[in-house]
């Protein structure tokens, strides 16, 4: 097959040359080391695998491709012998398909418009300790224009978190620009997490259906994972690797009801294990979420306690066996006359309340 067209994300980010010669969006040496360490951790847990036992897929953004290569090398695999599937953004299912889905695009557009208003944007959200307000005062006007801050918190968060991670990887030296403190950086990270969670249907106010938003944002990814589990049950590759973005990890956590209201860290990993129980020979699924901390990968306690250590029924399916995001026939997004009405009715960070929303939460958990 012919390789996909070049990534527009790569082309846009590489226009920005950073001090030292690097470019925006490139995988750093610290990120490469984390990818290798993740592969080594997987090898230690699951043992050695041969190329014919592995299936691999990645988005065609270069840093995701390189991260996958680092994981494969950490697994002890020769990457030249392993075919890797990749797709252009117009066909990608590992990230929310705003370009292909009019309903989802309309929801995202209305959410972003709400974030730009004082009544429902970042300025209206709770600010314990006043750290976000102090950050706004510190960021100079030209940086606010460049990062669209504070209408959106994500681009500035990406830049400062990456710089902070590089500082830590280099031994802790180097201060953040403008005198930004750790509490202010955490407040920015929390606002960015709440912003994207809103786009995924978390904490929506009246006027939008969170279940519908979740189906549109995470449905294709969940269907892909379910298809992989079905194939594994029939004896398909022993290990299947998907290399994506924080916008891959986060919708998947929301679909699992495991979202902890934090931004996924660099090299975050969700492991879906298909097990066969010794007692009754039945298949069961176990979810493990791990993150890179202090030079090693550790199970995220907040998520592991929510899931439990015992394997059970597939958490991506309802009790009646149907997908958590409804039937697969509903996963394809197409223009509809009853398109999602997605005007958030509550300030960012506020918990949605009321009987209608509560019923929606229970439906997602069945």
C-alpha cells in the first residue's frame, strides 16, 4: 500500500523552530527513553514475543510513529521486520473525528465558543487558591495571543508541561518562564483537562446529550478495541499495540468510566488484557492503566482501585452484551436532522446536576 499523505499536524508544528534547533511537536530524547522503557516493562510483564505475534498501528504523526518504534525496540523486536498500519487523519479512528463528523464538529465549535465568554469560560470556573488567576496575570500579552490564552488552556499547557518535563529529565535545573510556579502549572493542567473533558461530554449542562457526544467522540476507537478483543479470542496476534495521543487516551478513559479528571501524562498507557479464567475456562477482560513516574511505569492507583484487581466481564460492553457506545451501526457519524445541540449550560469545571443528567450517567454505567 502507498504511504499516507504527510501529516498536516507535523507540517504545522515543524514551522516553529525552538532554541537549540528542535521543532515543535518532535519527540524529545526524554520521550524516546520513556517509549523504550514502556516496551521493556511490557516485555518484563508478558514475556518475549515474536514479530508474527504482534500487531501494531499508529497515527501518522511522527512523534507517535517514533514512540511506537521505541516501544517495539524495548520489546526486543526488530522494527524492520514488523509491518505497521497507519492512516491519514481523514481516516483515523484513534482520535475524535471532528473533520468527518458534522455533529461532533458542531458540538466542539459550540463548546469552544462558550469557553470564550466570561459567563461559561475559564474565568467562571472555580479557582482554589487563586492559582489560575495569578497565572493569567503573569503571562505576557504576546504569549496570550500566541497560545490563545486564557480562552483555551490546552496549547499553553502543552508548552509548559513539555518544558517542565525536560527540566526534570535534565536533573531538575531550569525555571519555567514568567516565574510560573508548580501550583499555577497544576491549575493550568487541570483547566486544560476540564476543557477537553467538556468536549467529550463530561460535565455538560442542559441542552446536550453526554451519551451521544461520547458515542461520536470515542465510538470508533471503542469499536476498534472490541474488534481486537474479538480477534484475540479467535487466536489472533498475542499483542496488539496502538500508538496515539492524549486525545486517544482520554476518550477511552471516559468510555470506560475511568476518567480521573486529570490530563494523561506523557507515555500514558492503558492495557486491555484478555484472560481465560481457570475456574470455568471463560474469557474475561482486565484493564490496567499505568503512567511513567520517577523512571518506572507504575499502575495508576486511582484507576486500578476503580476497576479492581479481579478480571470480569468486558467493561466496554453493557450487561446485555452490546457495546458501551451502543451498537456498531451507530458508530459512523453522518449528518442528521436531529444533530447534537451542544451549548454547555454550566460554567467550565462545574458538576452537572439534575435527574436527566443522572439518568444519563447510570445508562453509561450499565
